[in-house]
């Protein structure tokens, strides 16, 4: 059921990403996915790439039967589960964006397997978050535990298709939202991933425009990096910068964090078996991740 629930939440996941989340080896994952597909619970498609670009892993999604099984298991009417399976999703213009978000979070799961005391405790998919102060719609929410605490963050995965004005509107929403956050727990970090270093400048321009609007007095813990840097230094490497201050980069483990004590580490994604089964230490990782782990820094 865990595989079905993950696909209900994240809509589309590749074979490699499901292996990262639930299995010790890619082969075992492939067999289980075949079983679920044969039962009619999963569907898959293979996105087309340019000639000579190689074959991508299968992209998996819930079928209508798979959604119905989950609804029955939870005692809910089918209509209350929001996913509408679509076999034409391969042609959806949002697919590359969604898979980029998935790649980032799954890379964190892979990195946590390699690093003692680390784990991704929470990965919430894209959804609107509303308060009296405003509304935001991050591409995901994450909570990464490490020896220095719990790094909580909203992720914005940017493919470079929006201009500075659109970025400014999005960041202005975050500023209004943060202004109404109130006392107590600090506002989560806002992590923006862009395609290349030149795009980071657009984020800086967008932020400069946003602070001239409502909520400009809010303190927003905003950090930006590029896919190029993530690929070169890894998701735990020194890749994050304050916009327009790219001369100094810090690692995810050096970002603002809260105490990790309240969080149950046995619920960490991709690690539920690690601490209880010594054989996991010699199990292969699921696949080469899009972004490597890198070397963490910080407490």
C-alpha cells in the first residue's frame, strides 16, 4: 500500500525513485512493480527523448483501479481521493517540472542513506497553503534531519520559464505569508532551484521587486542554487546562497534549523529498514541519482 499511497501523493514517480523510497535493490523494486502492474493497480509510460539521449526509466502512476483500492482500504468514497489517472500524462507540459521536484527530494533520500545521522523525515507534495496572512503554493515541503537539527523548507523548482515579474509575484506571496507567521517556530527556509547560475540573478531581481510590496518587512530565509551546482557538488554540498550574494555558498546542514528531538527517525523516507537490518549496509543504492550526495558541513 505504501507504493500506491506515494503515487497518490506525488502522481508520477519513476522506477528508480520508487526504488529509492521503498526498496534495497532496483531488481526487487522492478519485480514488485511488475506484480502491481499485472494486477492492474499501476500504469507506466516511457517519455520520449531526443535521438541518442538514451532511455529514461519507466514513469509509474496509479490506475483507476489502484485509486479505487486505496479508497476502499481507507473506507472513503472514490471521489474524495483527488487523483484522476491519465495515461496521456507523458505529454503533459508539467511533467518535466514534476520530475525535477521528485529528483531533488529523492536525491536527499539517497544522500541520507550514505550519511550517518541524516534522513529525510517529510516530503509533502505541491499544495496550496492558506492563512489569514496570505497563500502560497510551494512545489513541496521537506524536513531533513541531521546532527545539527531539522532543516525545514519549502521548495520552489524553477525551470527558467518565468520572467522576473512572475518571480516577484511568487516571492511577494511568500513575504506576505511570512509576515503573518507569528511568534514561535521560525518560518521554514525557502529553497529555489534554478537551471543554471545565470538564472539566479533573476531570482535576486524578483526578490528586490517583491520587498517593495506588502509584507516587505518580513524576514524571509530565502536561498537559491542551480542544477549545475547540485550536479557538481551534491545536494549536501555547499550550494545554497542568498540571492545576489553568490560569492558565499553554504550547505543544507548549515541552513537555519529547529530542534530535531520531536521527530521520529524511524519514519524517515527510504531508511525505515536501515537501523534494524545490518544487511542494508551492503545493499546497493537504487540507481545513480540525478544529484549526488556531496559532503555535508555544519554541526
